[in-house]
C-alpha cells in the first residue's frame, strides 16, 4: 500500500465527522463542543465583524437586560437547576449519601476552594481586584470528566466517581459563595418570599404527594423574579427549585425525569451559548498586556497550582490521620493527575468573573486568564495521567 493512501486514510479518520462519531457520548463530546464554541467566539470577536459581534451581546433587549444578561442571569438558572438536581441526587441516593465515601471528596473540594482563593488573595492583597478571589475556586464538571473519558476504560471507575463527587461539592461551594459574597444589598422581604415559596412546594408534595412539573416551573419563575430584586443572584432560584423536587412521587421519579429533560438543552444549547457569549473578547493590547497582572496571575496560579495543591494536601493529611482512605484502585499518582484536572475552571469560573468585576475590561482579563489556566490544567492533567497509565500498564504482567 502506497504511503499517500495511508496518509489519506489517517486524515479521513481525523476529519470532524469521524472525530465526533468516535467520541463517547456525554462528557467528552460536550467538552469538545465547548472548545469549538470558545474558539469560534474568540475568532469572531477579533475578526472584521468584531464590533457587530461584540455589540450584539451588549445590546439591550428589555429594560435593564442586555443579551448577555439574559444568558447569564436567565438561561443559566436552568444550568444551576441541573447542578442542584445532581447535588441532591448524589446526597440522597448517590455517592455522597455514604458519609465514609463522601468525606474524602468533600474535604478535598474544601481544600481545592481554599488554596486557590488564598493564592489569588495573596497576589491581589489590598487592591480593588481582591473581589475576584473566588474565580479560581471552581471545577468544571463537563471538561474535567471529559478529559477522563478520553483516557478510556483504563481509568478506574472509582477515580471518575471521586472527581464527579469533588466537582459537585465544588459547585455547591460556588453556589454558597455566590449567595454570600456576590450579592448586593439584601431585601429581607423578597428573600423570605423566595424561600417560603419553594418550602410551600416541598410541604405540598410531602403531605399530599402532589407534584406537577408546570407548577414547579411557575413557582421557579416567581422565585427567580423575587431573587432578582432581593439582591441575591437570581440563578440561585434554579438550586432552590431543584432542592424541593422529589426523588420519588407515587409511581414516578420526578428528579430523574427533570434532570433527563434538562440535560440535553443545558449541555447542547445553554452552556455552549454561555461559553460563546462570555468569550466575545477583543484581544487588544490592553487585555493582552495584563496577562502578568495580579488578576491574571492570581487566576492562573490558583487554577494550575492552587487546585492540585489544596486537594493533595487535604488528601494527604486526612489519610495520614486515618480520617479517610484513597478510593479502590486509585494510587497517589492517579489522584494527583485528577487533582490537576480539577484546575479546569471554565463555566463556573467565567460565571463568577461576571459577578466579581463590574467593568468589562477586568472581566475580559479574567476570562482570558481562566481560558489559559483551564487549558494548561487540562493538557498537563491529560499528559500526566496518560504517562502514569502507561507506566502502570508496563508494570502489569501479561
């Protein structure tokens, strides 16, 4: 067979159609879609159509809302609902329902939040940029799990469970941080209304077994409105409605059904649209010249160094004092590689950057830093885990 024919066949295998076709359904494919969305958005923002494209996202649609606000404050509420549903499922019937199993990822998630925050704070101490301390504390579930999926069946299932649990707890931490630290002046009456309505739904289902998705949706919309004017970020409405969605009701499983209903729209439309809208960044000298600023260094160091440092330090201490133990078939090397992947911030980090800074310039600086930090964490984690798996395979007797 000629060399040219072999090359053509290899190129055909690498075509976009085959690339998507051969990827496993779910996380890996979602991760690739997000990468393409980011690349496309950055390309458009720095093309001949730059002003039209960037202005589109800042165009006022109604009242105080721009297109970007509708995506970040409106559609992302559905994303937070899915996050809430995942958290509740794991805490009630999943991996987080077992205290012993949940303790290691819980403690590691806490370490993975504190260390990046401290690194960022140290690099931005006594400056107005300190408000961005929470940006590098998040882990993106789709990207991090997607990298593990690319490594195939050689990755122990227990490691995937650990990273999933850690990312879910991480998301819960991000929700708490947003509610506590990135809310404006709080209106007590609006907050009480936003709490009492979901509580009423819970009591209704608890004592009458009544559940209908349309009622939950209507109450969710009202809760969103109340939170928007309460000073607490409105996307928390998604988490509140998810929290009162029953796992079982008579002969149905509402939580599983709702998660299944929202999963595809969130993964294939809302999160990609969020990625596109929030990476419409003009890479001018002003933005690129800030790559060594406190904001950029704090975010990149927080994601690339802080995440694995916090996770591994907590894991080491908690196992040494016999408080926790490593998951089955997981070595310290595999855990370290996974801790590096946890530095992929992306979705939640981008969201927090939108809340942390009020001006577009600092938002753009932080977004570029998030992209660089997340890409480096993903590449380093993938290379390290690949080499570790190869070493393990070479030591296994055939």
